[in-house]
């Protein structure tokens, strides 16, 4: 009988001490205080790279010879412009549709690809085809009525 009484008294003393530990510095949950609101004055934001050290990237890729096909597929978040171009010779790589301009609801994309170094074989047209795509968000697509993809010799357009 005395044993359960001592055990329950020890448990009661231990549990009553927990309230004091919860508010003490021994509790890891209390090591940092509550967050407070601070107001700061706006400071001057210095650029990461100074103006004098910025380099301009010059587009070294050429326009493909012609644009063979183009289509625009709707997506839940906007649209994807897909184009197939025909290069002047075999071996063109790093193809991309590059935004040239957006004027009066007409978006113009340049179909550019990098020219291979060294020997360039002409080959049949099917071996010189290159595919590229450009994504548009719904916000960008809102002000655009016509999409134009241009190559060196021709251009293809799609209207809404």
C-alpha cells in the first residue's frame, strides 16, 4: 500500500515541476523569443554587377533558311508555338525561337540556329529539318492576336 502511494506522490511532484520547466531557458522551445515587427527605411539597392562590367550578348546564331511548318497548341497555362525550319546545310544545332518584337498584337519570333563549324554537307531537305518551340503564358497571350515565325527566306503566321 505504501509503495503505490509513494509512486503517485513522485509522479505528482514531477508533473507539477513541468510547468516551471516549460517557462525556463532549459526548454529548447524557449531559446528564441516571439517575432516582432520592425520598420526599416528603404535603402539603396546596389547592383550585383556594376554597369561598366556588364557584357552584352551578341546573337551569333543565324536565321534558318525557311520555315516549313508552324502550329500553336493550347495548354492550360497558355500556349506552345512549335515550328519546323529547314537549314541551309546539314549540322545546324542549338535551334530556338527568339522573341524579336511584339507590336500591335503581332508577336514576331525569329527562328535561329547555330551554324556548324567545318565541313557542311547539303543533303536532302528531310535531313536539314530542325524543330523548336516557344512557350507563352496566358497573360502574355492575352494581348497577342497574331504569331509570326520568320526565317531568312519566308515567314509563317497564325491568327486567332
